[in-house]
C-alpha cells in the first residue's frame, strides 16, 4: 500500500533541506524544526526566524521564488544562517534579531547575486545595493556581481532601471577617508560611487566594525545619553551620583562605553580614536557611477 506524505510533512522536509543547504548551525536548525512542529521558542527570536524561513519555502514552491534560479535562491537564503552567526558573535549564544529586515529576502524582493545584494524598492525604478557582512570587496568579484545583477534584472524585471544602483551605507561615509589609506579596499569601494547625501548621526557602523548587535548599540548609546544628563545635572543618580558625575566630566568628550571598544584591526583602532576625539562616522547615500578598481 502506497504511503502518502501530508503537506505539512512535505513542508517540514523542504524546510530541513533548506536549513542544511544554507549551513544553519545545528543548534538553530533543531530549534527551527521544533518551532515549526510545535510553536515552541527555545532560542531568542526563533519564532520570527521560523516564520520567515517557512514563507521562503512556500514561495519557492508556489510563489515568487519559484521563478528564479536555485543558485540565487540559496545565496539569498544564506542571510538567515549569516544573521544567527552574527548574533552568536555579539552575544556568545544563538538567537535571531533581524526579523525587521528579512521579509525582503523571504518575499523575493532582495536577491544576493555574487558578493552583493540588490533590492527592489517600492515606488522606485532603481535598485538598492546592500553589502553583506561576508562580502569580499575585491574589484573583480564586485564588478562581476554588478554585471550579473544587471543581466538578472533585465531578464526578470525589465521594468526596473538596473543601470541606476543606489547605496545607503556607513561604507560610503566620508569620515573613512580620514581613517584608512587611499589604497584600502573600503576606500577603493567608495571611489566607485558619487556621494549624494551624508548623515553623521547613525551608529550602524558599530555593528559591522565592532560586531555589536543592534540591541547592544541601542543599550550603549542610551547609557551614553544617560551619563551625559547626569554630568549636566539634569538627572539625579542614587548613591554615588557625585562620583559618577566627576568621572564623566573628567573624561571630557570621551564616552565611557567607547573605551571598551576593541582595537584588533587598523580600522577599529583608528575609528575608536576618531570617535573618542568627538568625530562622527554616520553613513552616506550614493549612486554607483564607475567600475570598481
């Protein structure tokens, strides 16, 4: 007698296959499969992670993702294992905190093509570029990615102006020219863009340069604001308020949490000094105008 598998079993099998193909860490793989079966959340954020993975699996079988090459599907899905590994780097345990972002990948609105990612932006005919944390900023690989991306969008999204590629990133910050040599990969990457707008305030660079998760950045910067208010006499602190106020004032513009940033790379060392001297990195928006050299 023929044994038939249920749609739920087929979906779980497809989910497991995807997790294995994108090299999801075993602990997270087990947590996702358990969550898919029972709804139990054994790791931070695993419900959202499971939901987005299931959306991706269903889309691959019956919706938008079924239209695109397997290579690009799997490369794009690799964001999920990359993000849980980044979480582990920040917190020394597994979890998931990128649900705000990965609807794009799950719904086939963002594609990894080679080293870079490209997003279809609502109400815009242009493409938005993103740089994954594991991207290799080598000219040959970057140019190959752009060429392949243009061919991909010409084929599948002919209505999109794939010659107009925009980027909003800390990697375009003009401040980096003060911190790195002209022949560094980051500066050579910058040189392919025309800068349209600079915003010195965002702190996203802390995640990519110092491996701090979003929640950690928010906590640190909120603490910094709290300390400044104490130093200015705007807040009263229980117990050792005067001692803390004296400590903060003696540090001048040097934020207490900045001192704890690591100095393992040239960029980390130079940026830390720059920040402690009152500099701002922020981010910038630009448009790709030249090939990468």
